[in-house]
């Protein structure tokens, strides 16, 4: 038996002194009101209201329980009010994105997201592994993670495939038609494996399949990676479409070779329209950067 | 006669939870669910087990061939099937696959029990579906019900899985489907990967099934001995076996592989010790058909589980 519902009926009957008026006040018809009160009385084992021709009058026991019943209803109101406050406080949509998502694309994504709703969009940079965990724990609403990654019970979009270029030191010897083997004659600087183990392993396996033997070297962040490139100790694979810093050049890779694969992820039970719309916006904006399909 | 073991030496109660197993899985980019149990006499006291996602439903892939094997043996016990009867499998009718009769060119004639052997030893799709057709899906379902495997549902064989994949991808043939399945640029969604729609089970149900084979409860003692032999003939060294690099151990089991799903359920027995059933079900992030790191991790996890269950404080 729903005690809140019963309390609602009881208090209305007492305050109106009349079943019909109480029913009107609650927006129900009289039969369910009478049945509801009867069920409450049976559950509590106490007669709460005397029914008579004149109407309804509260019993002694009913009078004793009335304050507690009112407190119960007041408690319900408070819970609903607080919940509304909490959801009203959520002004922004929290998006986690991997560092390898280029800054220029990240800002475009946030702009497209913000255009879909009145909410602000807060962007946080984290590893694929951390983003998936944070979304599961509700510390984030959406994520742009590298693929392939384990996303647990989250829902993931199709893969957005972004072409990457090799960042090398600028040098007169560089030719636009250089082979991938000559471009990747130093290890590829990558983030720590634990942030996205399957992505890391896929990169290493792909390099080996291409006959590239210099493998990878771990760096903590993008600037450390570029520093290694400028001193000719590493190469970087980057989906950043803009011109690299002075002293570096970006050389195209053959179509479909060593792309950046991304997915937009969210909780399976996400029902907030704003978040769902933002997820759609993220995906369609990402798709505009997709490498052109083969004919 | 399989030696029986009592739990006199074992004082631990309740399942072991091993969070470090989850770390092993995360490290190779897979999601894993496992169960391990020491196979003891019925009256052996509390269950000694390792529990990590043990009751989560997983799509079985070729692990479904294990319940088919048990159903086959029970059909033999009831006289419904003569295991030494010969049958010819023709290339146009049989299910294709990479191993065994499924991979051959011409007609193959074999007995039902040898088909059962090929189904298990090399995960022969043709043999498996031929057996399933002969026994009937109902018999397999009655078997899992009778053995109390309430979290297991067999929905069909490999042929049925292939049909789901072809229908759901809208591609006309299996080869195209497999190409898509093994491509990291695509997320393939299909009913074949839905535990509610495809043949599914839990790690706990599979160790229970293995335990019933090792305690002569799954079928007659003769047929259970046959099953233990056949499972011991499985050839794959790369998964659970890879965790045990020495020879004083016997491993008998069944793998399952479908796209990102990489499984194995097996019984590991060290000389003079009780057998230990291990079920490892994984789902990889990568779509690549060959993933040695994942296979090695399955072996390492199995080894960790067995080591934890073997060690026990002496009373």
C-alpha cells in the first residue's frame, strides 16, 4: 500500500470534512477515495474516519496520527522541491574529450553542442579509459573517446574516422611524396598506454604490419611530443588540420592509413533531451571532419 | 574411474573476489567475466570459487558446442542415437568454417561420436551443426534445464548465428560479413551479439556444466568419461593452456570466438589434486581476428584463478 497516497486521501478528507469535496480537491472520484482510505485503515489497523450522513469526522486515533501524516506529505513536497532545484542547477553539459582530438575540432564540437540548447557546455580533457569511467559515475555526461576502447554499458556512436598527418621537423629534404617508411623513421610519440590500451596496441601492430620498425615512445602530453619532433627524436601522428608550429611540417598519409578513430559515448539510460541532442550534434560535427570516402 | 576429492583440506568459505583480474582484462583492452570452482564431491562442504561477473549473461559463440556434446551423450544413454552410426556430410549442406570438416572440399563420412570429437577438438562448425540437427534443439534445451543451468539458453547453432549476421548487416554473404566484423573502422551491431537473442550463458553455469561432467552427473559414467576424453583432445594452446607452461597439468576445454568475443571454458587438473573448472568470457575492444595479447591474458587469468583456488590454509 502506498502510504503517501493514503496520507494524501486522509488529510484531504479530514480537512474538507466531506468525501465528495475531498475527492474534488484531489481530482479523483469518490469510489477510489473511499477505497484508498479503507486500505489505509486496514494497513494501519486503525479506524481513522467515521463516515456518517453528515460527512466525515476524524476519530481519536485519526486525530493522533494527523500531524504525522501531514509531516509525511510535507516531506514528500520537500523532496520534490529539492530535486527540482538540483536539476535546475544543472546549467551545463559536461563533455570529456581525449587529448588527441585536435583543439580546433574540439572548439567546433563545443560550439555545435552549445547551439543545440540553452545549457553551457563544459569540456574536460581526459584519457579514453577515464572518460568512460567518469560517464558511468555520472561525473561527465558525454565523451569523445578513441576507438577501439572498452565502453562498458555506455552507448557509442559509429566510428568517426579522421585522417592524420605525420608531424616531422621541417627540412629541405622533405618531399610531399615521401614514403611512409621514410617519414616514420623515428618512434611515434604516444600517450601512456594505460589511457587507451587497445588503441595503443592497434597502433603498434599497424606500424609493424606496414613494415615500420621504430615503434612508439611514451610522452605525457602533446607539447612533450612536439618537443621530441623538433629535436628529431620522434614523430607525431596528428589529426589537427591547421598549420603546425614553426620548425615543423605536417605530411599527409595515404588514404585510410593510420587514422584517428573516435566515438561519441553516453550512458544507456540517458533521458535528458539536452544531453541527447548534444550527443547528436557532437557526432554530426565530427563527421564533417571525416576523411573523404573512397569512391 | 575419476578419483573423488573431499574438502577436508579446504577451510575457506564463500567465493573469492579477485579485483586484480579486472585489471588484467583492462590492460589488454577487453571486458571479462569469469568463474572458477574446485570440483569436489557433492558432500564436500561450501563451494570454493572465484567470482568476477560470474552471473552476467554472455553470448556463447562456439562454447554452445559444450551443451550440444552433453545433449548428444544423454541421447546416446537413452538409446535415441547410436554413436557408432555413420553419417555423410556433403559440402553443399554443411556449415562452413575454418577448421575440420567445415573446411574441407568433398563428402566426409564419420560416426556421430567422431563428429562430436571434431566439434570439440577443432571447433568444427559442420560437425556441430550436423549433431545439433540430429539431436534437435529441444533435446539441448531439455539438457540444460535438467542440469539446472537456468542462466543458459541455446538458440541455435553456428549456421543460425551466420544467418543473423547476414540478415542484420544486409550483406549478401558470410565473407563480406566477416570482413566487416574484423574491421576496426566499423561497429557491427547484430542480434548475434545480443545475450537476450543469441545463445547465451554465464560463467557460473559453464563451470557447473563442467563440474557435472567431471562428477559423472551430466550423463552415464561411460559417456562422461567419453566427454572428458574429447574435451582433453581440444587442440588450442593459445588461451587457457597458455597460462600453464609446464607438463604436470591436464587441461580439457572448449574455446569460443566470434568477432570481438574470445572465450574459453576448461577444467584444469594438477596431478593428485582436485580438478578446477574455469570459465573466461571476454569481449575485446578491437575487431582484429587475431589478438594474441587477449589470448595470453585469458591464460594468465585462468592461471591466477587456479592458483588462488589451489592454495588453501591447512587446517
